[in-house]
C-alpha cells in the first residue's frame, strides 16, 4: 500500500483499489462507500474507462469487496453516467445491468435510486442533439444507493432543502385538509412549518467549478486537472444523510479526491484510492497548505427548472416541419457540424 498523503481524518492511497481493499481493509469496517467509477464508454477516455459491454464483468470483483468491507448498517452509493451505442441514437443498458448484477447476484438492496441533474451540462452527443435534433441533451447521472441490509443508517433531516415559494405561501395562507385527486389524504399536519422541506431524489447541482484552489494548485504544479470531477455537493448530500462524525468513508475511484475533501470538512474518517499518479498528485492540492477542517463549502444555489415544452404551442409557425420520416437516420440537407461554441 502507498499512502501518499495523510490529513487529520483521512488519507490518499495510490494503488489499485481492488488490491488495496483486499490487502488493507478489514471485513465490516466501512460505513459508506461513495464513488463515481470510470463510466462504461464506447470511446475510451484517458481516465481508465472500461468498455460498456464488459463493464459488469469488470465491476463484479469490486462489488464483492464492497460487500465484504461494508458494515451491515452501511451504504454503497454509485454515481454512474450512461453511454450511447456507437453510431446510433440509442443508449447502452450497462448501468442498469450493473444495478441488476449488484442486487440479484451479490445481494445488495436498492435503498433508493437518485438522479443528479447537472444543469450546466453541454448538449451532447452533438450529432443526435444539436445537428439532427432527434434526442435531447443528456444531463443526468443515475446515482444508485445500495445497502447490505434493507435497513442502512440514514436520516433525511440532515439534507433538508429550503421551502419553495408556493410552499411558503401555503404555510402563510393555510391549507384546507382534504383528499387529493391522487387519493392521498393530506392532513392538517401538512401545514406545520418544519423549517425546511424533504428533498426529492432528483439532486440539482451544477458542475461549474472554474477557479478552485484545487485547479490553481494543478496549474501551478503543471498537473492535469481531473477531467471527470463531480461537484462537492453530490458526496456531501450522501455523507451527511448516511454517516455520523467519526464514521469510515471510502472512495475507491477517488480521482481528484472530492469525497476526501468533503469528509475532512464534515469530520468523517476517509480514504481515497486512485490509480493514476498524476491525479493523486493533484488531489494533494485539496489539502496541502489548507488548515485542517477549513476546506470551503460550495455556495448553495437554487434552481428553477422550466417546463421544457412551454415554448411551442403545437401549431404555430415556430416549428412547421413534420417529424423526420427516417427518425433522423440521415442528416437534413445543408446540416453540417455547428461551429464551436454554438
Ligand atoms: C470518474 S473518475 C472519479 C472522479 C472523482 N469522483 C472526482 O470528482 O475527482 C474515476 C477514477 O477512478 C480511477 N480508477 C480507475 N480504476 C481504478 C482502480 N482500479 N483503482 C483506483 N482508481 C481507479 C481513474 O483513474 C479515475 O480517476
């Protein structure tokens, strides 16, 4: 094992995490595994992606180790983006197959599925989305929350969201208890002001970090900034809801060690394991020279999601064309790749 950096609460390990877990992590010792593994891609990126069609096989060995090291009360949370079938506008099923394998073969329970919406994601793949216009932009990652038993430790009071304007108005003006058309009987309790609302399983966090201490450190030290970082709010949501201070958190595909940075601030013991030397060196920049426990929290932002079909009334002149008979199989005449930035 190579521990390359140690902080008050955690460590960065430069090693294949499968070997690290086998050699160094005891059975039933971990409260939370939070991770974003290399996604299964049809085109290889440069951070160790595995082809979608062999992904589940590749992941099985990791899944077995995750099961062994988790406590019965623990959780495994996997942020996993989808991918497209090469050459056609349809999706790979690999991330669903992964979920089925982990539950059906390895015995994990699906505690809940979450979806992380990154409103800042660029429209892609350009060919289907911006050129042929036959798909919409792919802006969510599924996040599978799995557990060893049906009863992982959790508390949603740790992740409450501000009330929406309509809920605030309702609390102010009062609510008449009655049955909803859906059949739900809304009681008087609905109008009690609890100070905040229970969030849904759609998590909206923009991935827009542009001038962080981590990025400046990489630049100053001529290191490559990790190309697939998640925003700190994503691990923070699950670390807060699923662990207490002093609990043990592992990110086996640590990348730039966002998980470690959040754990350090929230006083959880953490280990980030990363196989690529340059990413490990960059990850150190999240902690070097930073006072223990003093990493900055991302500013909370509110997002309003527009009704996506509200721009067109179905008959107007804005969109007179008929749907393409061939489903977009051929590019429309005169359609070329858009200029950069369009
Ligand atoms: C999607 S990235 C994680 C990014 C990270 N969540 C962040 O925000 O910086 C996946 C990482 O897993 C690393 N990786 C792939 N296979 C690994 C292995 N067997 N052991 C440790 N790290 C691995 C890759 O090098 C890559 O940096």
